[in-house]
C-alpha cells in the first residue's frame, strides 16, 4: 500500500458501491487513467448530491412481468432542467442533512430539489407504485408538498436514535 502514490491510496480506501462516477461517464470508452481520476475525484468529493447524481445516471432497471429492461434517464425529458455538478455538489454531513431537511420541508427549490424529486419518482416506478416517471414525479411532489416525506424522515430518525 505504501508503494502507491497518495492519490491512488485515496482511491484504494474509498468506499465502493453498486455503481460509480466512471461507470456513468463512459465506462468502457474511458482510459484506465480517466477511470482512476474519476474514482479519485469521487473519493475527494463524496456527498449526498454527487451520489444522487450518479444513481440517477445509472441505468434504471425496471422489472416488468418477469423481464428486466433498462433505459437511460435524462430528466430533461421529464421537464426537469439539467443541472451542473457544482449546482448539485453538497458539503459536509451536517450541510447535506440541512439541505435535505429544507427540501423535504418545502423550503428549498432548484437543482437539488429537482434531483430529490427525480430520484423519488424512480423509486416509485421501480417499486410499482407508479407506472411511469411522470406519475412518479407527481407522487414525489405530493409527498413533499403534503409534508409526508418530512414526517417519514423524522420517524426514521426517531427509530434509529
């Protein structure tokens, strides 16, 4: 381990997940060095918003009648504007927690809010609660606007505490 350059050590100790930044940015079309650079970027910029962006860019798998199909999700197709990485980049754990609380309380709009809506909508579709993304978006907005999403988060916080 000591023989690795410091940036490669950072990559080696970073937590892994089911997907990653390089998988949604070209995967087999990237060079090995580009893959390493993206992994290092991720390890140095871990945040809720970056994870959500990666998740949304991962091919959503939808199980339907025993078949798995996949599709690319571009939120612009759903009327949600494209955001830049700086607009979605979070901060430390406290800052990210405050952001999600503001979003769920209805006090924050913009790209991070839009990302939460799109992610929740995808969850509604994958779980079968919505048949398509526009229906999932409507459900997600209703959950936030009604205060139910914030209530569920607080219930989870109380359960874990």
